[in-house]
């Protein structure tokens, strides 16, 4: 069955995406900025498209890291012992 239709698989894919994006942003902080720089008068970059989505996933991984880590542990126990 596809990961889109199975809730457990969908959560696993989202957790892996969040963890991967946070790790890649930790290695290269400007990776998801798309080569943009702030113009005079701007207060923040406009992050749109796929790179903007990945930036948001990395931000979730950074700010909620204890919860994401606990979710990864719970998902690993679920996958290893309950399935």
C-alpha cells in the first residue's frame, strides 16, 4: 500500500522528511534559501515552492526538536516491535 493512504507510513515519511531537512540545514544554513539575499527595505526572505516547503520542515525540526526526537523513538518502537 502507498505511504499516502496508510496513516502510520505517512507519519513515518513526514518524520523522516523533518529530520532530514533539519540535518541538512544544520550542515548548510543557506541551502534552502535558493540563493536569495535581502533587498534594501525587506525584513525577511520570501520562501516559496519546494525549497520553501523544505525550509519550513527544517524549521519545525529545529524548534520542536525534543518532540520530533520523541516521535522518532515512538515510531521506531512501533515499527520494530508492534508491526
